[in-house]
C-alpha cells in the first residue's frame, strides 16, 4: 500500500482500472485497499489523515500534502526489512 500512496500522488484522478492493472490486483482488491488508506497518515489529527475517495471510476486524493515531501520518494527497504515483510506476507497468506 505504501507504493500505492506514491502512485496516486503522482497521478491525480487515476482510473481504478488502470491502477489495479499497474499493481497486478483486481479492482475489488484495490477498492478494499482504498477503504483502508483514509485511516493512514502521519498522526491522528484530522488534517493529517489521507482524504482519498472514488467516484466509482476514478480515485481522488484531496490532501496529498498531508504526508509531506518524504512520501513522494520511492520506498527503500533494507534486506532484513524486505525479508521480514515477505515472511509476514507468506504467513498471512497461508
């Protein structure tokens, strides 16, 4: 989902179909992820949470500045961080 945030920030009004295809997931999976994103942000103050919604076809992010400039940078993981994420993902998938 972290990559999704960067992707959406760079593509205002992106089509749900295009975003799902870019991430190799179904549109339903994408919409499910989009339902979680508004609960994310740098703090729990209202203005810092992500204000993302869809109109059924496109995705609109109304406050992309809420995450600051660091969110525009690609996610970089150390080898141990990537391994931990893969192990956790595999554990959840089984």
